[in-house]
């Protein structure tokens, strides 16, 4: 199937999973992860109706999205990969949602750029639910304190949490942990679930699922 056909298939699976979980069919936003794919591969998916996309790297996104956004002004772009503090200005200028706030240095840099540019992307804190040393994200036990520092010290409006569970573990407990943390903090947005496990994430309360290979194919 083409990427546009795959998009329709994934979209229908999202709606079915939401309904099965007793949620509204449109309760979940599908973020099509377009990292490593060129504009010509992305355009048919946009033309098929998809409007929300995720990218891992600021520099890569800068190379393809300005022209696409000029052609399709209603696109929403999410940064779902680690953010370097020296790229904070470019990230604030380009992205509508930054899902990977995870360090004090990043929070401070984003606060400065938001104030400087007058642009306010929505912000999520990334949680390292598996406490993996090689992975970005705040430790679960430190999440509440970090979110509060973002809000109270840096003046950031944190909207929700994001996680990437360990690839070799059952993702369910990680999604449940993220939902618990968000509930305790009164945060409404949960970005969790990818191509292999997005239906489980929806069952456990995901508001956004990040699906790439199941739409665009293998990288």
C-alpha cells in the first residue's frame, strides 16, 4: 500500500482503539513521524489529509518544512527528538509543539526564546519511564519537581508528558506510569505509543500517538 493508504489504515485503527477503550473516536491525535523522509515522500500524506507531523532533529526539519508549510499553512509540527539548548531559538521558531523538555538548561533556553520571539509552542516534558541511562528524559521520581520548576521558575506552560518505553519491555506499565504522573500533576496531554504499540497506548489514555514506519515504511 502507498503511504496515503497506510495513513488511512492507521487512522481507522486509532479510532477503533479509542472506541474499544470507551473513549471518543476522535480523542487521539495521530502524529505522523516523518523523520528521515524527504518532502516528496511527505507531500502525498499531507494531500491525503494528515496535518500533524513529528520530526526528530531541528536541522533536518528546517530543510523541508518551511516550503511544505508555505504550501499547506494549517500543518502542525512536533519536535519529538532531543533538543540541544543551542537550537532552542530555531525550535521555537519552527515547531508548534516541543515534546522533549527534559533539562533545566533546556527549560531556561526555551523560556528566553519564547519571551524573545513572542511565539509560544506547546510544551511537553519527556519522562524516562524505564530509567534507561542512554535515553533522554526526566526520571519518574523527579518529574513532579521538574514540571513545577518549569512552571514556577521559568514560566513555561507545560501541557503534558511524553515517553518512549524500553523497546524490549511490555509498554503497558510505562504508559500507565505516565498516565499516573500526568494525573497527579493535572496535565491533560499524554504523548505515548508508536507503530508497534499505539493501540495499547490509546487504551491507557494516550492523547497523541507517534506513528512513522507503519505509515511511511521502513527507514
